[in-house]
C-alpha cells in the first residue's frame, strides 16, 4: 500500500469520516476563543461586582479580625471566627465562580460544539516521544503557535503601556482618598484595564478561529483510495456483493424449483423458455407464475415437470410473453387471461381424459397474444 500512502489528501471528508472523528473527540477547537470568552466574562463580572465584593471583603476583615481580649484568649473562638470567615469568603465568591463555570461550559459551543470522548482523554505515550515533539515544534502548527504567542505578547504590552499612562494619575491619587472610596475606585480601574486587555485579544481570536477550522478540515481530508475503502466497508466490496447476489439467486431458484411439481401447466418455447403456471379455481385471483427460466433453467423446469406428470404445452409467443411480463409469485397480466385460459382449458380436458382413459385432446394450435406483449420479445 505504499502507493496509497503517497496519494495526496485532496478530497473533502465524508460524513462517516466526520462522525468518526467527532466520536474520537477530533473537532475544531480554538483555545484562544475559549480563553477570550473566559477573560471577557471575568472582566465584566469584576466591573459589575467588583465594588460590592471589595466592600464586602472590607466588612469581613473589620468584623472577623476586630476581636476582644476575651475572645482572643478563648482557644475555640479563633477557630470559629476563622471558619465563619472562610464560609463568608466562599459565599462572596460563589456567584463569580458559578458564572465562570457556565462560561467555561458554554464557550466550546461557539466552535465545534460540546463533545465528550474517552478516547480523547486516554493517555497517548507516543506524545512523549522527544523526536516527534521536536518535529511538531518545527511544523506549521508550531510556527502558528509561535506567531500567536508573539502577537499576544505585543498586544498585551502595547495595551498595558497605554493603560498605565492613562490611569497613572488616578492610581497615584488613590492614597489620598478614604479607604472605602479607594477600594471602590481601585477595583473599578482594575476592572476597566482587565476588560480592555481582554478585549485586545480579539485580534488573536479573529486570526485563530479560521486557522483552526482550516487545519481541522485539512487533517480530515481523504485520498481517493480512502474514500473507496470506506465505501467498500460501508456498502460491501463488489466481490462480496456479487457472491451474496449469487447465493440469493441460488436460494430463489431452489425455492422456485420446489414449486414446479405443484404447477398446473408448463408453457414452453418449446426449447429456450419454460414458464410454470398455477391456478386455484376456488380463489378469485388470476393464474400465478410460480417458476420461469431460459435455456438450462428451462430444461430443468421441463425435466422436473415431466417427472411430476405436469403437462407441457408448447406455445412460443405465450411462453415469451409470460416470461417477460410476469415476475415469480405474481399473477399474470389481464391482457394474457384469454391466452392462458385456452391453455388451462386444454389442461383440464387432458386431466379428465386421463382419468377416464379417453383419447387425449389436441393441444391448442394457435394461441393469440396481444401485440403489446410482443414488444421486446
């Protein structure tokens, strides 16, 4: 299969390839997009809740650490106060953490959707191979990651310098205002800076998302041979399908042959075609074709019929018309009712003559077949 491996992967992935890749956890993912969503969510929360959280922390410090001499010398009291302080701190941070957890779950839905795969988290020891690791470093993906890292560094540096110049006077002035106001104003400045720094990463996201989509599509592309192999696996190879058809035909022929001795008459060509008909006069249906064949199969039908004393009637036009117009186990078409009725009438006359030891009647001489059944014969 060396020549297969040399083929270029130029074909778009099939739906089966995409489904298999998704089951393995191989989907388009942008860590930069996920990081951007998390950072923007954190910045927005800090701006909305920062002042409240700062004042709450200040209140906690004042109430939990301003202890009387009696409480300090009680061995159990500090533990109780510390425990309450921890509970208050967790409750204070709970809404912030809860929103971040939701953002972490929702962010992947923006690109690729949410997928859980055991195969994706299974340790792969080949990733520890240093040679392959070096090869990945100098591959295109390694170069792209280096460019993204440099781009993020430059963006953060430029934006941070601009923000420090803009808020420098405000930061210096925080020492001259009351503590509550200083905390509130300081957290507001931190929230704005955090939000602007996070928003600057949109440049990296705009670059990374199309690249991840392109890279994922490139990895899943297939060669023509892979598409052929997949088609064989899903639909079955031509050889196997041909063998299955042969088995099915053989089984159908065997079932058909078991019906020949039960037939009422065999209409023949007389040598090339043979059609077995069965008719139940007690039913409301038309005569049914129970077996048909040409050449060797027709000879086998005639042989079985002779051994079972099933009458053979030679009528080339009718035999060919029945063969081409009627499938096995189906009723004959209405256009052939009259012609078949002539044959069945002869068969019943022949049966009566045999039972009474009379002279056998003459077979029908000229059986008329409608012109529409002669087309294609």
